[in-house]
């Protein structure tokens, strides 16, 4: 989902809870985005959006380590079905284009040897 959002909205801020690793920050910044690590807990992550918006920072995805996530284009609802459908649509587009790679794949070593 991150790769899709960062392709659609370059330089956007992604908000996540503090339990994520530095590899996530590297994944986001490598694709031109910005990462805001915030307090643990879905509600706290969601509640960070109004503050950042008042500061003029645009956010398109907020996520929490346990799997909750909210997209701006879906009114920041915690809607796994919406995200799953968005990923499936991306995979269909890739298949039709003849791609054999994964979503967001970039052949470059980042962080602790991860290939993204």
C-alpha cells in the first residue's frame, strides 16, 4: 500500500505508530515520502492527522502496526477491504502491462540489505 500511495502522492507524509522499524522510514524516504512516527495505538495515529493538517502537512496514509490503516481518498476510514481492493486493482494493472515484478519493487539495496 505504501508504494502505491507514494507513487500517487509523491512527497506525502505517512503517519505510523512508533513500533515500526527504521526500515519503514527508509522505504518511505527512498520513494520521496516523509515519515511521522507517532504514539502507539490506532486512535492516536488517526488523531495526529488534524494537527499535521493545521501545520500545512498533507497526509494520504496513516497506519498502525497491528494492521489498521486509513487513506485520505477513503475519508480516513479504517477499511481493510478498500485497501485490499486497491492493491488487487494495482496488481491487475501490472499484469495487463506485462510486469513480473512486485508492487513498488526497486532494485536497490536499502537499510539492512533489503531489496525494495
